[in-house]
């Protein structure tokens, strides 16, 4: 759901990933998939099926 708070949540998630990367030494990144696109999938079982959506 996109509402006024989503932009703040997106920034918070990206900041969390930056901090996690710095603390763990392993790369973390934020992946946002729109609900409408996710709903088109039929029971995704693997992350790759969802990650594919962010490339479009």
C-alpha cells in the first residue's frame, strides 16, 4: 500500500541496510516490490521470483 508513510519507511529500510552492511561487512540492500506486481505471482516459493519484479 502506498501512502504518505511509505517514503519514510523506504528511507528507514535503506538506512537499516547501510548500517547492517557496515556492521557485518556483508552487503545488504533494500528490495521493494509493489503489491500489485506481487499479486500477479502465483505462490512464489523462491526469492528470485520476487527479485525479478524489482528489475522491471
